[in-house]
């Protein structure tokens, strides 16, 4: 900040540049706001989400009537919107790609037990994807309306943080969960997240903390209980394709996460609602 807003979007092609063959004027599309360069040291290692240029070449400013997508994004991360998806649902491609990335290397099995810390939009997307994989999910958050929605979306248990320890004990018969997904980006929550995972379990640190902050873990717990702590960031083109497939096939139904919509001129109203903890996602309609 300061800077322009908006990186979750879908829309209609207004015009195309030279060399574009896959898309034409009038096409309904969905996209993400970045793509790897495919040339740097990390891309050559297959770590496209860690591309050295990906943050410098990302596109922001989707809260507008028009947005210009550069060629490297068009080539890798733009898709035709299926007719069975609304534009509002299609705009979930970017956040779902991030959530997909965090689970790509995990071998989540049916009836595995998972804890999601944070019942905001990202936490609820984690819930939808975990349920798609057959996991049994407990979620915690501060907003009771969001917890109620989580129950409707398939969470077995949804509790406020003050009740979490007892709920985890009951949920797992004292063992601890197989996976923890931290979705708040708060260092103290990062630190406490290991308290809920079983021996040999995995903690996915999804929520990004402020750079320069630190956390401290019990080395005995990490070593002798053989815990895995994994930070996850952004997404690869493979993650985007999988997220697109999940949305297209209606395997992840995001419509219940859309609280309402506002015209572009009323964008501020949506932000004010969110600062009060009201709603999940609001669509901005140019």
C-alpha cells in the first residue's frame, strides 16, 4: 500500500492483442493475477510459485471496468468460463488455487481428521476442499455466524477458540488431529497450532504473518513427535488448472460464500461490512 485493489476476478474479453489465438472479443473468461516467468532458477527447479519475478509482474486493479492481462498470464492462467459457473463463482479461481497449492503434496485420506484455524473466506475454502477429499473437519473462529455457515458446509465441529482444546480432545479421542491448517496469519496462532496435531502430524502454515515476526517451538515436540511444519505460498499453473477443474466440475461449490454484491461505486460499503465481521465475500460488479 498504497496501491490499486482487486486480484480475484472474472469478466468478458473486450479486446485482444497480437498473437492471441485462444481468446477473442466477447469470450467469458476467468483468470488469476499472476504467472511464472518459466526462465528463472526457481522455475527451472519446478518451483513456479516461488518464481523470482512473479510478485513483480502480478496484475492488480480488478476493482475497475477494465483490466489488462499481460501475455505471460494469458498464456498460462486464463480460462474460458464454463456456462454452468456464474461470474461471481468464477472469481474464486485465484483464492482456490492458493488453497489447492497448500494441499497438493499432502496425502489426505478419507476420514482423516483436520483442524482449520480461522473461519474466514480462506478457512471456509479449506473446509470445502477437505470435505471434497473426504476428511473429517473441525474449525475454529471468532464469528459465530461464520461458524454456523461452516457447519452447513460440512464441518463436523465448529467452535470458538476458548472451547477448542476440549473440542479437539473429544473430536480425536485425545490423539490430536492429523492435519492443522493455520489460516489467520497471526504469529501467536502459528505458535499454538502445534498443540492440536498428533505425533507424526502436519501443520500447514497458510496465513502469512508480517515479515520480520518470529515464533518459537518446543524442539522436543518437533523432533520426538516427528512433526512437519510447512509454509505454503501462492500457486503454480498446475494448481490453477486443478482449481479450474474443481470449479468447472462443481466439485467445489463456492456460491454459499458469496454474501452479496455491490456496484463498483459502492465498493467501500463492502469493505466496511467486512471490517465489522459481516459476511464472507462480496462481489463488486462494474
